[in-house]
């Protein structure tokens, strides 16, 4: 039997969480921007008794005590505020602890006048409303039913933040950028946004006969880790630079790990180049995950895309508009690509769009 109160529906749990005077503890799962958004609302902050975080070492966060799930005294309600990577696993964790199903999305649905839509939700809703025809055309352009299912699920999740739409997904970072429909045979690989070499390491394992790798990463600390990780791998060129649509310098935030990005509030200046200028040899596979800078970097790789017809694996999850803009740009350079979509987390992040070169024979067979 659950030690925490159960409700007829998530809506009833949300109403109970938001109602003052209830004889129940109230907790938020996760120390992130979504929990912070709730605590920024005085009426909600006054109700919240603490934060659940099984990995935390600090005793408090934003004025609230931080506890492991097992430390929460019954009766209590807990709101799942995980949305980026593991919201489904977070929901399972709360269920295992006996909590009623309750997500940020349920609070948003119950009180949209009080609870702010997460930025990725507000952005998705606005983009879909303004460009419905382009989203429909994108679904038609995708190469397989699996891609269309991914798009359908992501539109539903990014428009609501409810993890029920992501129940069939898992976190599988090791598979990101590599799929059976895009076999590797002696590639020349450009890793744009190489971080600490993790993707290049996976590439080398999957294509041991590769011709060469050019890894671009503007963080010196990350480049050092990449060199260490890839020591002994031949034919890898490390470029301590970012990639963009023109050479120059840009502001950069180097302190966000794999999410480090070009930013107007960045604390350091980095050198940037273009793939077209920095890479003279033909390339056969370009991967990009640049925290929202992909469109600018693609413009700087236009010559290689036109001339070499490389395989492309491009992150599209940083904004809703990227789902539309990135394929429109690439297919405007060359329309002889099959387009696939795959997703590698339980939340809104880590979506990759693949562009697989089509031969003239493929095109004729489709006609």
C-alpha cells in the first residue's frame, strides 16, 4: 500500500497540491529551471516543503531543504519537474516511492493562469500555430514511419511537457548520430561540437577503417580531454575552434559541459572558422551539435554539402524552428537526401535529423 495519498486523477492531485490548507507535504522533484520557475511564484513557493534530489550533496536549494526520496515523510505529494533527459525515469522513481502521478504538466493544465509554460513548450506551441503547413510538409518529407512517429511524439511532448508522450523512449547517448540506415565505410568525418571526443570515439569504433577525422571544439579543456580519450587513434585532427558561417571571434560560455555554447553573455572569446575554409579534403560524414548554432555552421559548410554530398547528422532539438529551418536549408542546397528523425532521450533534448545521400538510381525508383 502506498504511504502517500492517491487521487482519482492527476488533475485531482494537481488541485490538491495547489490548494492551501491541505494536510499534506508538497515537494518538487529536481533542482532545475522548471522547479525554480515554480518557486518564483510566491503562492506556490509558500506551499512547497522541500526538493527531492537523490544525488544532491547540498542541504538546501533556493531556501528549501533538499532530501532523498526515502526521507520524505508521509503524507506528501511530489511534482515531477524533470523534462530534458529523463522525465519518464523520474516518474517511475516517484511511483516506486509511492507518490501519486503528478507532473509539472498537470499543474500547468490545472492552472495555466498561475503556472508558466516551460520555454520549450511555449516555443513549440507558437511555432506550430504559426507554421502548421511547414510541420505537415516535414512529416511528409520524412523517409520512414519511425521518423514520423518520432516527430508526432515530440510535437506532443514539446507542446505539453507531459512525459506520457515519451513512454516509449530511453536514454541512449552511445547510439546518438549512428543508425543502421546510415552505414559507415571508410568515412572522412567532421565532428562539429566535438566536446571531449565522445562522439568521435563512437565513430572510430563503428568505422575502424575510417580515412580521417576533423574534430572542432572551442574549449581548450575539452580539447585536452578529447586528445586523451582518443590517444592512439590515427588520422585525427584537433581544431580548437568553433564553426560558424564566417571566420572571426564570438562570445562563448565554456562552463556548461556538453551544453557549452556561443552566447551573447559568454565570458570568453573564441576563434571560429567555417568548415569550408578549414577543411580542404572531401568529407563524407558531418555531425553537428552546437547548442543552437547549427544553422550558422551549416551555412559555413555549404560548399562541402553541395560538392561532396556527405552524410549529415544534425541536432535539431535546440529550438522548435530548427526542425523546419535545418531541412529546408540543406534540401535547398541538395534535394537528393533521404531525411530521417531519431530521438535519444526521454525528454525534449537529443533529437537528431539525418540526411542520407540518395543516388540517381534511388530517385528514379521513386518516380
